[in-house]
C-alpha cells in the first residue's frame, strides 16, 4: 500500500470524514481559508500515522 493510500484510509475513517466535513463548513462560511484547511488535513494525516506507528504493535502483511 502506498504512502498516500494509507493517508486516504485515515481520511475515510469516521474522525477523518467528520474533520473534512467540519473544515469544508468552516471554509464555506469564511471562518478558515482553504490553505489552512489543507494544512489541518496534512497535520491530521501525519498525526494519525505517528499515533498508529507508536501505539499499534501488530502488523498485517498482505499475501498475494
């Protein structure tokens, strides 16, 4: 699985979808600019990767 595909999984999680929806609403209402919303999503991706790397001890290997 590629690096970007992994981030896509985080964004498809419940918390990722809620974050994206909230950011979209904030951009639409003028509370945030699009650049800031993107920065928040990029930080979310990094934080999820770091948290899972630090806390998950079991790894799944794909077998083809």
